[in-house]
C-alpha cells in the first residue's frame, strides 16, 4: 500500500494537507481491505476534529480511513484538540486484535434473550456512582445500558478492541491494561467482567476485582471454551470467584454468572 498511487488533496492543501487513495483504484481491493484492518486494529486513536479515528504510523506517514478513502499525512500533523484515550500496548497481538473490526457482528450471534437477561442484570447494578469495566472490549456494556462518561472506566489489553470501543463511545475513558495493572485508586462501586472476560482473569485478578469493587461485582465466565480459544482453562479463576463471600451464581446462555 505504501508504494501505491497517492493523490495530493489539493482542495485541502491549506486547511489539512494530506494525500489520498481510493479503494476502486486497486486491481486487488482485498489488499486495500487488509490494510484498512491493520489501521483499525493497530492504529493509535487521534481526533480528526471532533471525531476520533485510529491512525497507523508507518515509515514516514500516518494513515487513516474515511469511508472508501485512505488518507495519509505527516505523522506530526494533527487535526483539532487531542483528548482521546490512548490504546497502544506492547503486548503481542491476539485473536481479539485481528477480530476486532468484526467482533460486534460475531457477538450479534448472541440470542436476544441472552442480551436482554444481561441488560436486566446491568440495570440492577449500574445505578451506582462509577463502574470499572474489565475486559471492556468494544464497549458492549455501554451498548446495553447508558452510563455517564464521568462514571465509567474500561480496561482491556487488546488495542484492536479498544479502538472499536473509542469509535463507538469516544468520550468514555479506556486504558490498555490488564486487571492486574489497575491501581487501587481506581476502585469503583461496581466492577464488571462481561461476556466471558472473566474467563481470562487469573485467580489473583479475581481477588483484586473483588477488592476494587466497593459495592457490586459481576463476573461472566464462559460455560464452555469459545471456538476461537478451545484450550482456555478458567477453572482456577472460577473456583476463586465461588469462594468470595456473599455471592449468587447462575447459568445464562453460554455463560456462568457470578454476582456479589
């Protein structure tokens, strides 16, 4: 892509100088699509005026997408005030990073009854001052219930998933952290780990989640390992959750739910 034809955007030479490249120009559009997926999953969020977008910094350029147009500009050039959360992490990419652009479509396979049951639980526990959303992914909690931005913080080690989160919920804070990285000062009235995120916690992180939760704790473990991670073993974390005081647990669709 870096060697393909790029055209100078003369109309915007004074306001925001950049070059552009259109999908229809390519003999093999799938190469264009692959490059877009790299931008979406591994780009660094910056504001394009009032709208956050992921920007991929590569060689002497930064690249971003608007519709069927790819753009590139000087990496030091920014557009508008930069207030968006950073998502960059040094961790090795996982399935979640590569699947992030289509992850919500995959989650769309969850039945409406399952989603409604989760929404009901969330309504009961989100009437609190603040929420720490562990393994927040693309922001499914915020898709299901409204939480004011000043009452929410999401953490997830996947850069690709957080980029999707920011595209949907740009003003809600997120950090590219594991739960173990969350400082004590970020304790919250409610701590959640939804839609199988709890299955990726260590036993120590389950205890830390309970410590950070001043009020309610909601953990959702996979009932069976997911197809994309068939060797996932959450037995130790789930057993630890069961030993917490004052819990209730039940099965909800493909998940085992623990609530304190």
